[in-house]
C-alpha cells in the first residue's frame, strides 16, 4: 500500500498536480459550521448548495461512493495576480474608459475542461497498477464535496480567514480536485492549525465587506458572486464598490502575506492552459461593451467567462465603466443593447459619469425604451445627474 500511494502521488505530480494528499472518507468535523452558514443565507442565490443531495454528500463522503476507502486531494496552480494591481487606465487607450480586471483563474481556459481529463488519466494509472477496475468519483468544484475541508485533512494547507485554502509554501492560487477511490491508500496527516495568526488583511481589504468575520464569507456581498453567479441586476448599493472588476475578484488573495511571499515562486509549474492571455486578462472596457453575441462567443470560447454569459459580463463591464469614469461613448452604445440587463446597467454607468452628453443620451433612450425595469434605471440615472 505504501508503494502504491507513493506511485500515485508521483504520477499526480507528473500530470500537473504539485499538491497531492490523501485523506479518509470520514464525515467532516466542521459540518455544523457549514449548516449554520447556510441557515444565515450566506450562500445567496446558490440554492444548489443546500439541496438534500448536496447536504447528504457533504455530510458523508460514502453517500457519494459507498465503496470509498480513500480520497485523493489534488491542487493545480494558476497565475497569481500581483498586488497592487497595475494601473487600469493606461495612456495608450486614447481616452477610452480604462481596462477591467479579470480574476486570474479565468485568464485562459476553463479548469472544468482542463482538470477532469487529468483526473481520469490518474484513475487509469491506478487501475493499471492494481490490475483491476477501481470504483471512483472525480470532482473539481462540481460535486457535493467540502473541498477545502478535505484538502486540509489531506495536509495540503489550512482554510484561511478569507475562506481560501492556503498552502504554507505556495499561497492559495491553485485549483482543488478530488478523486474518491474504492481502494485503500495511506492517509496523510491533517494540516495541524491555521497559520493566519492575528492577520486580518483580507477582511480589512474586502471593498464590499463580504468577509463578515474570520472564515465567514457572505456571498450576497462578494464581488465574485455578484459578477459571476448572480444572473439579475447588481444591487444599487454595491455597484460602486465593484470598482473595475468585471469577472471575479482576487483582492482577498492579493493582500494575503502568504501569497505576497510565495505565490510567484512556482510560476514555472502553471500549466500552459492557465497561462496569462493579454486579450482576456486586460479587457478594454469600451471594446467589451460593443461585443456582439457572436463576438462574445468567439472571444471566450473555452473560457470560464462564458459562465456569466454575455448579458452578465456586459452588465459588469457597464458598472466598471461607470466606476472608472471617462468618456460616456461606450455606455451610450450599451443603452441600445439587445439585453435589458445591459441597458439598465449602462444607464446607471452614465449616471455615475454625468455631464451633458450622458444626460442627452439617457433622455433619448428614455423616449424609446419599452422595458419598465430599464426605464426605472434611466430615470434614476437622470436624477443622479440633474439632482
């Protein structure tokens, strides 16, 4: 069993998982904390987290795979966003409304497409070594699994105050994946204790106050939730707090001392599928707001950004344009978008920029707009400008 465990870890690292550990399928000790988090409504609109199936799987890994004897937990790195981030309005834009920020995990291909085939290759390796078919289930942020809890139990790190899993030698910029296995491997020692100490940088830096307390994230206020998972209008009181983030947010990772010290030391291990892509990572906001449905699909083929869909992504871009200011031209175009969600947020953005040009555009749009919700947004934006 020792030889097999070591062979599996070696193969996992060869496949691109520098972090690998093993834990048992015992029920998680922090399940009550998770239930309390759900009861407080901190999952926001992510109702799938509280379904009976989800709770059953998180409460008992053997409910997912009855034959489970071991859980292999793996970590694959992605690029770390530096802190502070580079200026987001470079002069070469020629007066355009700045550059948006994209969470670094989404700078290239979608990990949901990249990681699962590697997990299956690892299972195939295990079956070749054991000479038999092995019952298994593979997950990477897709199943009813308390991933960070399992990772901490497998010795990969501790759950930080920002709720990310932090490795003492690599920080937190890595994806997690799990393979539930119907064979016995030697479990690793759980990571002993949190190494956050008295540090509260992540809590202090969160612009929306979504980190309500250490280890407690309220998704209702999280920029990542608001720009990715939320499918409707972004609450008015939170829009100005999103800054220039248009997909996800890395602030609570950027300010973490463990990332400042270690996250950039292992960049050579980042798979090519996750490497920095300029055209994705630094979107020119006005250009993005002009993307047609066909252009959006073409640009973001295979990208995590497609999760927000065009309407959600352009909604975010409109808010960012309103926050960074500049000329209102791009937002004027947004007022004529096919999607009411985009038109409404473009109106809000114009209200933030203000001025005669923005006011004229809003008044012209109001005369032809038929959607009641968008009309309300336009009227509120006009009121913002004229007082």
